[in-house]
C-alpha cells in the first residue's frame, strides 16, 4: 500500500515547492494523475486551480469528472489524487458513484493514493474527524479506510483568533484539542492532528511524518507530539 | 411561539451580565428551567458549570438527564434551555429519546425555548450549518425546525488566526463565509451568521436581533449585514 496524505494549506511558495518535491519523490516516473475534484462544486475550476498553483507537481492531470465511467477510470489509473474542499460532499459523491470499493481495491493492489485535506479525511476509517460543515448528509460516515487511524487535517493548537481591523480577538468556540477529546468520548480510534503543510507517507507497513510536527490523540491518554521525520508505523498496527 | 436563540461565547463578565438580562426579560416570572445538557458528555458537570458561570440567570435548573422520563419532563416544563457543546451528539440524543416531537409540540403550544450554540443549531430545520465535528452520526440531519431558517452560531468574518508564542499566523482552512457559500451550493435555506454573544428573540411572527450584528446569507445573493436591534421577522416568513 502506497499513500501520501497531506493536511492542506499548500498556499505559500515555500509550502508549494515542498509539496511538489514530496509528491514527485512519492509518485516517481508516472505520467498522469487521476484527479478527484468532488469536494468542490465546480470541478473544471478546481482542475484549473490545481494547475495554476502548481499542485499538479509536473504530472498530467486527468479530471475524473470528465471521464464517462469514473469506476473504470480508477481501474486504469496510474495514481489517484483526491483534492480538498468539503469532506461531506466528497464522501457522498464517492459513495454514490461506487468509488469507495473501486479505490480501495486499486490501493490494495498497489496504486499510489495522494490525498489532501478532505482527500486525507476520506482515506481514514470514517470522516468523523473532519473540520467541515455537513452541507450534505452521506448515508454513512464510513470512508475508504486505507489506514486504521484518523487524521485531523489543518490541525492547530489553542483558541481561534479573529482579526478585526488590526487587532486579534479570542474566539470562544471549542479548540481543536477539545473537539478531538469529544471524539474520544464516543470513539476509540487514534487521531493524528496534522498541522497545515504536513504529510504522512505510507509504504506498506511503514509510515513517516513529513514537513511539520503532528499531535497524536488517543482515548484516555495524554496527547503526544511528534517531530517531522518521525516513524509513525506503529499507527498502522491497530 | 417564543424562542431565544443564542450564538454562544458567553464567557466574559459583560457578556454573561447581558445574557442574564436578556434571558430574564424573555422568561419573566417562571421558577424552573428544564436544562438539556446532552451536547456534552458529562451532564452533571455541565449543570454545575451553568450555575458556576451564572448562566442559570437566577432560575432553578432541573437537569433533564436526572428525570426518569425525559419526554414527560418536557411535557410539564415551564421552559426548556438547551445548552451548547457538540451538535451531532445533541441531535442524536434528542432523536433517540423521542424528544424532537415532544419539544416541538410544547413550543408550538407556547412553552419558551432557550437555546445556546448547539441548542440554537437544533432549533433550525437541520444541523447542516453547525461548526462541530461529527463525533456521532445521527440517522438524519433534521432537527426541531422551530424556525424556517438556519443559524450559524459563533459566526466570524475572515480567516482564522492561530497564536504561536506571541505572534498570529493565518490559517488556510475555509473561512466561515466560504463554508456557508458551500452550504448554498447544495441548499436553499437562508442562514443567519450570528456573532458570539448575539441572540435572536422570536415572539410569534416577530423576530429581533439582540446584542451583536449578524450577517445573512442567501443562495445566489450577496451577504447582508444587520445591526443589533434589527427586525428579522421577514426570516420567519419563508
């Protein structure tokens, strides 16, 4: 199994350059990435944005929404790239098009999977650690389950702050740590909080953290911080 | 119908004092508030926190979780106060205990309803404009539908900022406005973005904004800002 799961937030020139390097190292000499834009509403605009920002990493991009048979497109893809946006919309579309089983089967057979943000959420057992708004309601939260743990993308520590004019005000909604603690009041699966621009690379039984630190949350245990480069293979062994 | 729907964020002394004044003006001379703590996991601790923060507004608080028959407790309540926390957990519990219909019937008959944050989300047609994490999965997003529009609690404008040491960093997750635009890519119901500490008071066919500004989002239209005190009765007439 070969996975590259990114947190998102690849918006600065430095982050985009790092993203391209890591993606090229991961995908190697393939020609075409099958891009899955279903997390956003305007699929063609999403493909254009990927190219404009350089997140194609130099590969040809084929939008799955332009293919007559999305399941067949997955079955013949060299690699799949599932982009970010709204995770509920993405999962709902994957479920309705029969792509959950199609992608799982190809990944099990060795096809590389690149996910960013919502594309990382759906690689987990469920989408129950997404930060997104439930603008649509999939019949089930069960997702691709390519890894046996959850990733919380766009992770950050502490309170949100809101900029009003030139001053910053504290916002009193739950912190991310509080939200993940609430997840563990009802669920047992470990959750890796992945800072923006971070990635997790999985190769068979090995997993490594790239680019940023990450914080691991487990039910009933104190959170644990990991440095970039850390071996996270133990998370595959749930 | 009598409703007082708060955004949340009643954490500063000034905000708490305003909350108490508005709640007392709304509820008048009743004795006891039936408090619904299901949005948090520890119900007794939640009741204690309400008292400690003064959010009881001087009324006796009866925790619905301590009553042998929650539906009967709603049927005999003078007024209901549904607290904040995780909206998915709250709705799931209301659905499982048969409280959706029980609360709807009493509110239709004139019982005052006070909601804060998640308690405001569930007063809407669905919980599809919550900011919370889907830590449990209700069978349906349909909620109490006491008003015909959505409220997005804890609303704020612009990017999230994260404090690292003494400096603020921009976070690249979707802004609230982007999230609500995405809601309207799939749904038609208007959404009122209610800043923290704000409230909407509904009396029959009249609705008024109290305490803070709010921003109204409608499908295919530019957002519209309202000042505290604005008449929002038109939102009841969908």
